[in-house]
C-alpha cells in the first residue's frame, strides 16, 4: 500500500492551511467521514474538480423514514435562521447557508481555533417522493428539523385479502 499526501488545491499542501492559522491537522482528520459520505451520495464528485466554493464544513445530518413522512435533522449551531436555505428538486433535498465568523478583538493571540466558518452545502437523495408543498422546517437550539410528508403514492397501502 502506498500513501499519497493529500494536496490542498489552493496552496499546495495538506498542512498549508494549518500553517496559515485557520485550521488544525485534527480538523482535516475530522472531515474524513463527511468526505466518505459525499462520495457515496455523489460518486461522480471525484471526477469533477473541486471549486473550493463550499469547502470548510458540512453539517452532520440524520434522516428518518416513517410511514407517512421523512424527517431530516441537521446540526447547524451558531447560525441564524435567515442564513439557512432549503431546496427540494425531485428527490434531492439541499441545505445550504453560511456561518459567519464573529468579530474578533485583538487583545491576544489565538491559542486554539477549531470552529469552521463560511459557506456550506449538503445534498441528500430522499428515499421516496415527498409533497414539496407541505414541507415544514424548524430551527431550535442549533438543530434544523425538516419534516417532509410523503406523497399519497409513496405511502404504504394496506391491501385486504378477500376470501372466496
């Protein structure tokens, strides 16, 4: 097995952004699960060049399927509801937005910096068709909850067996 050093497309090295002071090497390791999720959600993403527009962080998400709806919960702490956009196209749900960095006071040097700021986008394919006119989203304590009612055609139907 041969190890290849990951290159940062913007300035030539995996640790370059850390040296610049805005990321730590541990944060790069923390991104591995979300990168693997992204590959499984969109396998062709490896064939397209990364523009860097949405690099930085992606919210963690849980998706639950019930008999009559699909519920998506995303962690987006420290954001205002006005900075979050939700779109549904076909069976693809996209959550995007921007977490803004708070204003810093120049009283001392940064000892440790682990929070990500900037734009994000996360898309998932929903397991069934949903009624886009009835989708509701709520945001509380840093958790965005999206309730997506299934279409009547997508809901399971109970078929009665008749005796003859």
